[in-house]
C-alpha cells in the first residue's frame, strides 16, 4: 500500500485559501479595469496570491482554532489583501493564455 493511501490527507486544510478566495471575490467586484475572468486566470490569481503569503494549515480542532485566530489578525488580513491585489495585477498583465 502506498504511503498516501495509508493516511487521510483530505483532512489537511489551508485556511488561507478561504481568505484568498473571499478577498479575490471582493476585489473583483470593485475592479474597474478590463481583465480576463476565465477559470484559468481566476485560479491562477489565487495560486499566485497563496504562494506569496504564509499558509494556515490545520488538521485538528485545535488547528482550526489557531487558524481562526490568525485569520482575524489585522496584519495577516492585510497581507492577504495585498497579495491578492498584486496577483490580480500580475495575471492581468501576463495571463497564462492568449
């Protein structure tokens, strides 16, 4: 049996993903410049933003509490906001497709 089949890695979650997706939705609602909103570009924006912020992985209830606390900290929320804004600019300027 393969290592990955022995354990339930589906329980491992990155709470930062939720924050990035919510922030991306908010920023796109107020975005005035033209940009592609295809699935590839939107998911690319999320990936670029997530790669530039500290992850918030959790597995257990205690991990959920830790992640929830970190998510409410102003500094972390601001870093997510800035990361999403920079990712939007980057992907708009250079989309992964023609």
